[in-house]
C-alpha cells in the first residue's frame, strides 16, 4: 500500500452489519420464520425477512466487535463479555442455555459474517463517536430478552442493544434501516430507551484497560 493511501485511511470507524436471523443455525431460523408468519398475520401484512445487527468498531488501538449473542459457555472473558441477561424469563436465566451475553470483543469476529446482507454499512469515521460506542457497551440495559419489561411497545433483543448504543453515542440513527424487504424487531425499543436516558452516561471503568490491551471487567459466571 502506498504511503499516501495509508495516510488517507480512517483511523476510526463504526460499521453496522445486518445478518439474517438464524444465520448458521436452522433451529433459530425456523423459529424466526414462525414468529414472523404469526406477526404478519396479526398485523395483516406480508411476512418479511428478519435481521440481527452487530457492530465492528475501529479505533487506533484496535478493532472491536459489539454484539449480543447466546451464552455458549462460561469462558466469556475470551469473547470480551461485559454483561449478561436472561432469555424468556428471569427464572429461566439461572440456566446457561437461557442467558445472553453482550460482547465487546477486541480482535473478535462476527459469527456467520459471510451471510451478512448489504453490509458493512459505514455509520461514521469520527473517533469521538467510535470511542463513545465502546464506552457505552458495558452500560447497556439488560432486561429479559424477548420481553417488553421496559414498556417500549416492543420486545428487547440484540437489535435493541445495537440501537441503544448507537443512539446514546450520538451517531445519527433516523436513516438506519434493515435491508430492503426486511425487519429488525427490537430496534425501536433500543431507540425509545436511549431517548429516555438523556443524561450523559459515565465512561465504563473498564474501557481504558481494554483499549490498553488489558483485561476488562466481565460478567461473572454462576
């Protein structure tokens, strides 16, 4: 790469990825289709493709993946897990299979990123916004996944997490839409909760350690 090209590259970036719900997993994909078929019938509309969102954030110190995903095992430290929550009900959340994790994964990867649609979408190259995204991840609300505990009119899920982080970071969200013909359930819930929390959130105490390449605080195991 020429020196002039290297100098012109952005030192910070926030990229959004849209992944088909259930990418790489037949069970989740099937459940998603059943859910959307029922929702479409109740709302008297055509069924649409469902999407799950994730972020890749780049700052001079490195690249980070921001995503909500099922808890695979209790080694969340390796995936940069900064928070966890229950799936379906708080009672069920006592079991690992009914828990989700929120990742701030340095040099991590987005599973099944090869199946992403109309991605990545560059949302910005402002370093301040990129750092703000990283600072906020550990402060994302963690209500029960699939429920509307925060009374937004929509269930809370992975899209809610991404929408909340982007809105709180100051990145413009009004023009963000899933791929044509698709839906991103939970996205509006994240925006609604972010709008309620108008005050600036304090930076996560672990973000500086993480950027410095040290261990950040992670959610505890059982």
